[in-house]
């Protein structure tokens, strides 16, 4: 049975402030929970309508679908909900490619970008302090478990870039054509806010501006969605590694 205190706690984790205070976040669904159980993330508690998980028995609570509906943030709850501990942030490694996000606000975009980083073997994702929280339940859901394999760190981007000793790439409407320019195996790739792009302060620190050329003849589309742009940019950077 779910207690009132448990329901209150789970519901409170929908807000970033409470996640930070409690050091906890929510994962929903069999696939997502299974991915986190296989990782270094520490399980706090799990509520499920089916006994399908390998986890310490004292942390697994069987509940009814009605009870699951009370604690789920999904319109159609998927079998289980788990609460995991937020780990201490890991230092970002400077080798290879690092993706940096300048105030990306949409949870779906961040979740997709984390999944793309996992797909293209980008181990480190640096986010500005105003980028949406990676432990937001919508972000976690969109990553489909990839959050367990990508190191996400929130830093002051200006300080981080100033301390780096590598090329800094930024995506702009004007810049070098990404398909015809030389792309290295190391560097920082900056992608900007959905509405405003890369901020002026970060733009001054970009050493190489790159662009994804527009092939449409009408030129009516102003820009690409940041997650779509990330997919294209990472694909082109990684394609070069197999041609060398």
C-alpha cells in the first residue's frame, strides 16, 4: 500500500527544487527503470504492478494500477515507477568531443540530445546553469535510459570554455558549411537556446562557426530544432572518424 507520505514525496519530485533538496528523481516504465537498475544509479524505492525487476526485495513494492495512477505523471502509466538517488556530478573529461548546451529549455529536446550523445558515443554533455534539469521526469523519459551512459554536468559555460584548450564550434545560420569544412576529433560543440540560439557572450568565445546549409528553395524555414541540429552535427563529426 502507498502511504500518504510516499505519495506526497513522489508528487513533490515533479519540481526541480524538491529534487535537489531530496536528492531524488523519478523514472517510469519497465525499460527506463531496467536501464537505471543496470547502472551505477542507486535505487531508493520502486512501485510496480508486476514483479519483473531484479532489485533488492525490500525496495520493491507491489501496488495496484489505481495506486500507480495516483503517483504517475503519465496519462497512461507504464507498469512501474521508481525513485533513484541523484549522484554526485562527475568532472567533465576534455578528451574527444564535448557537447555544450547554452540555455536549452525544452525537456524533450534535452532528453533527445542526451540520447543522441549516447548514440554517437559522446561521453560528456555540459549544460549552462539555466538549461532544463536532466532529472526532470520528461527529460528522463525522453532519454530512454541513455542518461545512465552520458555524463551531464551543469556549469558556468563561460568559465568552462575559458578554461578549455580546444577549438570551440558553434552552430549559426552563417558559418562554414559543415559538409565541406575540416572537422577534428576533439573540440567543444555549442548549441543554443530554442528561440535565441547561442548567446552573445558565448558567441564571442566560439573559434569556429559552422552551419547546416539549407537546401529548400523557398528559404521560408528560419532554423532547425536544436535536437535535429544536434543529430546532423554529431553525425557529420563522427562520419569523419570512419573516413580517416
